[in-house]
């Protein structure tokens, strides 16, 4: 498995518009990408401008497919002005 964690800081005036777009991106990724196994969108009421993603893919190649998918590219283009900062970290599962 290949894990991806993303932390966004959303411009406060865009949080209500960002979340539905993010949820649609997650749902579409799970529905149409065979290599996408999990896509959680998380927030905390005390930090409304922060959005945390936890994604699991079959491997790095499946994540690359996600990054080049039409739905992700459209999402990314639409929400780019809403994002103040974005941090992406990736992890390979340790073999047993």
C-alpha cells in the first residue's frame, strides 16, 4: 500500500465552497480509480480552515493515475485559489 496525507489551510472565506468540492473529488476517486482504496476527508471544528486527507492507494503508480485523472485535474484547477497552503506527504508500507 501507498499512503498519502495532505494538510490544507483553506482561505477562511472559501471553506464552505471548498468542502463540497473536496468531498466530490474523494467520492469520484473511490468510484472510478481501482487503485484508490481509501480517501478520508477530515476537519476539526476548532480549526475550520484546516482540512486533512488520508488516502490509500495500491502503489505509487495508482497515486500517479489519480494525479493525472480528469476529475482530479478539474478539482485542482477549481480549488487552487481557495487554498492558502498545502502540504503533501507520502509513505510506502513497510514490508512484513
